[in-house]
C-alpha cells in the first residue's frame, strides 16, 4: 500500500450468522469459509463488521 490513510466508516458487532456470502464477497473472499479462515483468531467469541476505505 502506498502512503495514505485508512478511514474507518463503521464498526458493528454482528453474529457468525450475519457473515453471509454477500459479506464475504464484499470483503474480497470467495466464500464465508475463506473469510473465517483468515479472520478468525483467539476464542472467536466476538464478531465485528468493520467498514473502511483507503485515502491516498
């Protein structure tokens, strides 16, 4: 990534059931399983959907 900033638009607590194929695709993943394989860590009890964008 070149120099710039990442601006957080929103942070929303969600459940695992809210992690849909649409959410996975919008995050650049082919499947929900692919997303969770990368995103899941620790005990995995809390799930947050964080929306952000890059500002050059």
